[in-house]
C-alpha cells in the first residue's frame, strides 16, 4: 500500500484519554479509533492484524477437528430465559424489538449452539464433535477501559465440544490445551495455564490461559521452573511459598491478562435444551459439554502490551500488518517505485511515499512497528543498495536489492 | 472435508416453514439454520459461500481504490440523534444500556464513518477518497421472510466516498457501477441498473442493482435490447411501451431482487457532522458524499433463486463451497482416499465417505450443488477410472485419475 493514498496516518501526539499502552499506541499509530468506551473501529492496519490473529487461531482449531460455522449475534430472549442467563447475567444487552419480542445480543453462544446441535448429535457415533466460530460478542460493562483488552464489543473465537464421558472431555481438553499453547507460541506469546473458578454457571474448575503483562486484570502465582500456575483468587499458596508441584522453586506473583479460557460445562446446557443421544446400549443420555474461548481483539491488545518500546509497536512477523515498511527519501521516487513493485511480488509492503520529512517517516515506521524497515535514498544508492533495519535492533545494514529479495524468500 | 466427520448432513425433506426457494434449499442442503425470523446460523457450507462472495466483492472494491476497515455494530444514540435517524428510521434497533446511555445497532454506517473521516479529510488533497467495510447490519423488521433475502441480521458491504464536486462523484459512481457489474458478472448474475427514489434521507435519485427473480420484492421495467431499466415505483412508462432510450424494443416488466444500491448523499452527513475540508483557495467547504451497498447474504440467497432445479442448488464455480463432490461407493475406500488426497492437492473437495446408499449420496450431491461430481466405484474402476458429471448436465464421462487431475488445472 502507498501511504499517500490511504488513511494510514499516524498521529504526532498520543491520545490524551488512553490509560494503557495498547490504547495509546494503537490509536497513535493508526490501528483503531474509539467510537465509544469499549467499542472500536478497526482502521486498515488494525483490520489486517485482527484477520491475521484470527487465521492462526482458525488453523489450530481446524487441526483439532473443530468445524467452523458462524452463529448470529441477535438472539431471541427465550433461549436466554431457558438457561437463566436473561436474569443472571448482568452484562447481557437486552433489546425490545418493535415486534413485541425481546432479544439479547450474544455475549457467548451456548444458548445458540446447544439447540443447534440437537440435530447433529443423535447417537454415540456422532460423538465427540466440536464446533467453533469467530464472531463479535457484546457485554454491557459498567466501565470499559484498557483499550481493546476489555471491550463492550469484542471479537472472540468460541469453540464447543460434546462427549460421551467426562474422561473423553478431559482427553479432548488436553488436545485443545496444546493447540492453544501453539496458537500463543505462534503469536510470540508465552501463555501460562491456571486453574480458576468456573464462574457463575458451573461449580467445576476452569482453566485460564494467561499472558504476563502489567495491563492485565488478574493476579497469578506461578513457578519459574515448572508448569504450576494458579489464579490468586482460588490459590491455597502464596508468593514465596515453595512450588507445591515440583518442590524446587519459590512461587512468583505477577499481573496477567486472560487471553483464553476453557470451561467444563458438564450437563448444564445439554439438560436445559434437552440435547440427548442414544448410547451403545440404546439408552438416552446427555453429553458432557466443554467450551473454549480465545479473545481475538484482546490478544491483539496483549501483543501491543508485550511488544512495544518508547518509540512504538514491535509486531511479531506472523501478525504484522506488513512485513516491510518501505521508506523513500528525497527524489528517488522511480527507484522506490521499482523496488516497491519487486517487493510486492514476494511479501506485503507498506510504502511511505508521502512528502514529509525523513524524521517523520522514521518516527512513523517505529510507531507502526513492521518487522523490517527498508530505506531507499540518494545516500543508500551511493552506498550500493538500500538500508535495512530490524524494528527490534539499532543496527542498519546496506544490502543490494537482489540481496534483499533473496533474504525475504 | 470428509462428510462422515462433519455436520454436513442434508435433510431428506424440505423444511415446512420455507416460503422461498433459497430458504428451502439452503436449509435442506445444510447451508444455514434459522435461529429466529430473519436471523440465521451459517453452517460450514454456508460460511464458505458467504466468505467467497465477500472475497469477490472485496477484490473489486480494492480495485476502485476502496480502503477496507471494520466499523462496530454497537453505536451510541447521540450519532443517530444528530442525523434524525433515531426518530425517523423505524427499523433501527434501540438498546438501553445499564450505564444509562442509549445505544443503537448499526443498520447502516453513515453515522460512524462521517465523524471518523473528519480526521482524514482536511484538505482538497485528501479528496476523493473511499472507505468500505463488510459488516453485519441489523434491521428491526416487522415481518422477515424470503429466507436470507431479507434479514433482521444480514451481511453487507457498504462503501462511502467523498468528493469536491458533484461531477467528481458522478465520475466515481461510474467507476463503481462498472465494478458492481463486474462483481455480479463474476458471480454469474446479470444485474440491471435502475433508477429509483433516494429513500427517506435524500431527494436525489439513487441507483439500484437488480437481478431478475420471482423471489424479489421489486417490480422493474426494462428494455430487452438496451440498458434502460427503471423501478416501477418511479416509472413514467409502462410494460409494452416502446423503450424511451433506444426506441427499438418494447419494455418488459419483471420481478427483481435488489442486490446492490448507490445513493448520492449530497451534503446531508457532511453538514450533520461538520465534515469540512479546505479547498484550493483556502475556503472551508463540505464534501459531496456517496454510498454504495452490496447485500452479501442477500446475494447468496439470490444465487440460489437463480441457480437451482428440482433436485437442488447449482453453485457457480467461483462461490461453490467445494469444486468437487467426491462420492465413493462400495468397498473402494482405499482408492477413494488416495484420489481424495490427490484432488486436495489441486482444489477443494468434499468427500462423501458416509456409509449410506448410493441413492442418498447422489441426491445429496445434487442438493448441495458443487459444480463437479466425481464417483469412484467398482464399476467405474472396471471401466478404467472415475465417473465425472457436471451438476448442470446429465452426461456422465469416464476419465482416468490422471485425466481428471489434468482437467482441473
């Protein structure tokens, strides 16, 4: 993309109302705009990142047998009344339709997916099965802050699975856990898995996937040596205690952001919607149900919290809006255009072809945070090529165009 | 995909509540499920088609310089009060938030995009510019019928453009008109462009893109020889009259579905939100604004209305959920699996590997409507290969696996 022809226009100053790094940088660099508290427009750069995170999540869900569908956001009140959510979930947005029928905006989709699956789960032969979608959710939060970490409208992947036995659910949960850790690893994040309470709708334990960050809303205790990790809310240990799992190291306490979660829903929704299957003996039974969430927009915010410095964002390559930020200086437009077209043949390129100062171009490249900055200028050409710099390093290398193209393959 | 491992399960009988072909076939073949009137879940097959239509639209919008963003669905009431929509638009869903602030669900996005663009349109140098997104819209319809042709929740591409002069808008409109005709042509549809009234928010003429179908909600008059076409609501001619444009043929009257539209919004929203730019002389002026819609989910419904027979759907190749519907019969599982993997290397394949009768498999292949059916059976192997049949023809050909793979390239 040519910046001069787009609305990709980083701001000189940080927004005054930003209370977190992700809000400040995502607005200043031009990824999002706030419409109201907790509700954001994704500008061209932001939409690209959101789509790339979604794609990584999609690939890993497909690998564990998840089938992608798309459920609607507008729900009839009846399904929420059936499960008790209509009266018990304070963040549920309720709508009075002029047809006289009340509706709700989906804050989760158990109420839609369970009755849907009555048609597809009839026999033990249909189990286990899992279904997911990537869809916007709505929560009527009293306060919404922390940029896109906690939204009133936010993008989430939610998967649901059904099983004959608790044991089968546990086995599948372990597969999904590995898939989740792989998602976060591919995104450059290290997630810790904690036990937490199951929330309002189940007395079972749930699992949370946590990324350490000061902008998070949870406190966790974890062992620096083994996998032990627990949400402080249900912990029976405290910081400084010896790890109860490996008995080697002392537990650390830290702030974290929940980027994913898993709930064992037991028979709650199967019973509410009378979802039954016939087992091998011909008896009618309720399946065990699990649900697995990943906050897509929240993960984007968490990435900015983790990967930024005083100059701006440092996107991991896999989700960066562009791999290359091409900066042309002075009168080298023809050379730059030729290079731009060559680079487009191998990767995604943002070309800063604006008539602004070199200082502004460099500052904006740092703000936006693509992994590779390539500068073509009179100086670089004299030195035999283009200047290449990693966003995360200070070192600048001169390489030939050929060398650059080879490097990218 | 292997059907046995999915929820792709066509129904034996058509749904009883379906009043249109698209509703009946999309439900029976397993593309969608109705959650409430006008609100649908897109199952794996349906989601694939929806994404493919979106992608065609996206490519053509990008070619006319549209920049893709994503605007939210939850809107603060203020912006709708500013334009009068809060009181005048009866289909606007209104929500009382527990924060005390009223919200609306987007039924269009002028109210979001206009204030957004105040930041990006400051000078005549920033014009013309155009922005689009592909996002779900909500309309509180009193009655919602015709399957996915008229939804309460529906997917739409809406683009907005801003111009210095009415003339510049007209020029850009002509470019977008060609892009629209190309979109519909690529989708296998012939769209006619009609003049219509501009609706409640403008006294200017608007343009509608119509596809002839009995399931449509509009009546149009058109010339079989030239481009003349007009919505009967504002026509000064009648069926049987000589075409006022080419004077050659007599006008025909037909039922049509509106799959796209264009509105000249004039200065309405620029003034409401005080969007001004500085012209070449240094004077502050309001830009002319246009808006351009394509109903993505409605187009999917229209395709089914146009491309179906008594056995099921006939998807155009470009939007078909799979190019090949592979049917294996009898004990030829190993051969079928080998072929399935070979085919996956070159195209998208749905493999009916279920243990059901040949009759059921053929009926379901016809219902789902992929362009090419490939059958591998003891009989076909004896004859030297696989049976290949186009969904739109009765003729069955025996070709070798090699021949088939070559045919697909």
